[in-house]
């Protein structure tokens, strides 16, 4: 039975059209696209889940399953494997990212702790070295029969041939010009100038400073003058002297400035002077002036010590 509307449309047939309207040739395909994409995706997910449930609850443990189960499993299984593989990959990537963020934070904390420990270690080493140096100076101070004061090196002044540095003790501490300055290793120099809280020290390596010395082994006497950094020359040794490289040079105590037998250095070479009248020896100082930080100033009267303390006793 054909139900025909008066306006030309067909009711109950596959389609109807209003007068003047045009029906597209692919109207059936267009109708199928009316369903939203989200609904189709949801339908596919529901289908996959339903298929999985069918496989789970309808499989026979004692047999390979019926035809429907195997068919559904064959359709769903590849999709499930792909979905599970994707899930594992996403989960692994996320876990790796979270772990990496944690490792970076831990790395920053460890680096900070390492830097703090290095600073603490450096400070402890500096304190240990300072304590060692001060202990040596205190031992040296205890050995002297003369009063003395410990001072720190605060600056250096090396212009031309003049080699001096400054210490943080001055006339307010009883320090006067020409007083002897020593270190735990040996002779440093003497006081050149003083102020209330600071003093200038001229080093034994200064060519303008002369120190009366002896060779400890032979007791030969000479005058030590500065030459270069950590080097001096012991002049006016007798031509028949038996001084040798390696002999220790000490103060004689006869110049009225330095007490007797303070270490000065060791002889490197022995040769004749330019006039061939005396022997002279090149001496490496006992003190490394590039590393010195504290000194001991031996206090005495203005003008130096009594030279009788440096005179040799004779039988």
C-alpha cells in the first residue's frame, strides 16, 4: 500500500521530499555520518569490553571454547594486546619522567651537600695548618730565653731590590726597629720600621741586609747578604775553609741583632769571590717566604742584644 502525501512526499517509503527540495545522491552515507565521533568511539570501547567479558566468562577451562568465543577472541585479542602495549609504554614513560624529576632533585641536593662538605673540609684543613704553624712558633718561643711576640703577615712590598712585608704588631706591642724576626723554620729578617699597630720587616733575601753567620759544622764565620728570592750569599769565608754543599748556616749572635744558632739555610755551592781573596757560598734559606703567614718577633733592647752571648767559649 502506497501512502502518498498530497504534497508529493511518500510516507512509509524510504524517503520523502518536500516540493522543490533536492535529495543528494549519497543521502544514505550522509545519514550514517550524523552519529557523532565520540559516540562511535564509545561504542567501539563498549564492544571491546563486552568481547573481553564474553571471553572471560564463556571460556571453557576443559576445552578450547566454542566457536563464538574463539571468534570474538580472535577479533578482540589483537586490539587488547595493542591497547595493553600502549598502556605499558605510557606508564613506563610517566614513571621514567617522575623518576627523572626525583633524580634531578636528589642530584641538586647532593651537589649542594658536596659543596658544603668541601667548604667545611677546606676550612678544617686551613685551621689544622694554622694550628700546626702556631704550635711550631710556640715551641720556638719556649726555646728562646728572650721575650717574643707572635705576629701575622698582612702584606708584602717587593719593589726593586728591597724585599719586605708587613705584620700586624707594632710599637704598642713592644716592637722596635732592628729587632729579629724568625719563623719555626729559621731566620726571616729584622724590623725596619714600626707604627702603633704595624711593622715593616726587611727579609734576609734583601741585598741591603747583612747577617753575621757561621757554618754549623766547621764554625767558619761569614756575612750573609740577600741575592734573589729564597737565596742568599755567604761572603768572606777563609780560603782554607772546609765548607761543603749541604752544610747548615746559622746565626753567629755577634751582630747584636739575632740570637746565636738560629737556622738560616743550607749551602748549595762554594766558589771563590771575584777578587779571589775569599770563598763565598750560595745559600738556600730555611724559610720559604712565599708560604710564610706567621712570624715570631724577638723582643730586645733598642740597639740589639749583648754580643757576648754569641762569642765562642774557649778552653
